[in-house]
C-alpha cells in the first residue's frame, strides 16, 4: 500500500510517498508561498497530489498541516495570519474531490507526536508530551497511548502558557506567553538585545561550545524560561516523557542536558521518578510519518 503524504507549513510544503510499514520511499519539498493565501496553497497541494497519482498506485493521501485541524472532517478550524485565508478551508473534501482518493488531515505537531510514537523517540511511552520549538512553540499530548485533541481539536497549545502577565505581546492577542520567551525566535531576540547585533543560531551555538560567558548567560535564561513553562505541564499531566522537536533540537545533548537539569530543580520529586526528556528522532520527517500513521489508524490499517 502506498500513501502520499504532505506536511503543510508556513515556509514549505514537504511531501512524499510511504508504505504501510512507514518506510519513506521518496520525499521532496516546494515553497509554501503562504503569503498568497490558503486557496493557492490548497491548489498547489492538489496539483502535486495529481502528479503523485500518475506515478504511484496510491491508497490515499495523508496530510499534516499547520493550524488547528478538525482531524475527522479535515477542516482548518483556526489558522494564524501566517497563511491568510486558511481558516475554514475544507482540505479533506477539496483534495478528495480533486483526486477521488480518501484523504485524512491532522495538525502538524500532533503528527510529530504520532510519528515519534510510531517510529521514533516515544515508541515505549503511553503518556507523553511532544513540544516543537521554532518560530513559536507547539505541543501535542498523548495519554494512554492516544492523542488528546480536546473539545475543539486545539489541545496542547503550550506556547501560550503565561510566563509574564505584563510581558511581550503575543500572536494570540494576550501578553507574556511562553513562546515569546522560549521559542527559537525568542532566543534570537534575546541574543540581539544582549549583543546589540544579530547572530544566527548555528553560529551562536558554536560560540557557546567554545565557552562564551555572555552567550551562556543568555542561553541559561532562555532554558530557564522554557523549563518554567514545562514545569506547569509536568505538574498538570504527569507525563513519563517529553519529546523535543523543531529545528533547535539538532543541538542534541547541548539542548537536552540543561533542560533536564533545570527542570529537575523545578518539579516536585514524585514527578521526576518516571520522567525522561528526549530529542525527537525524525526531525523533518516525523510529520510525514505521523500523517501516514493517522491515515492508517483512521482507515483501520
Ligand atoms: Zn500567546
């Protein structure tokens, strides 16, 4: 069985073909052109789906997407202005009508969690939290081996945990949210505020590895922000595992070790007993895997 998979983000649209064992047979990407809006984006996905349909005997199409997604009807419940006009787009219906194939759609961070649960860092966990750190901070919650999506498919928006009530304005309309202080973009802002100029994150981490004290102070403050947010979630959900994804997770133990250390100082002892923190294993491909897993689960294998 071949499944076409898409991962719709604000910057690029990754796509590929998987089999039911989760082997990625091919994967590529094209620019999302998100500024052109949700309608252009969905037309691009449909055009690429038709191309794949010519080359592969597809059983269906599995889509991972930015935004809050009704994972049954495949409708975008809410999307930010990163993709104008994306809210309300009936992804599943549109792609099904255009291709005649069955289509499933799930939120991208939920797909990261599903992908890591199926084939990655969380294969041995039933109660875990997956967070993705990038421009913002996304979250997905697994309880008893199942994704928890909430009453309106919007659970796990941990980027909007409040850290500083009178803090920086946030995209959600409130102030002082975690993602304004602990995302990759927030780290970049803190670096600029401290050094007076921009340093890209790869160069910044190179500096830290050579022992830059000024940089280290910025990094420690950023870690402290992140673990203050994580502390609230650990005490709410009592997870056995936190999986960390997003571009910054490429830093591996250099990210993981200070998070573990800082978090263990903040949470009550009982919560530490069965708590592990790991880096996501599949980086860019977790969402493709997770979308396929969602498809297989919905279509009964
Ligand atoms: Zn917010």
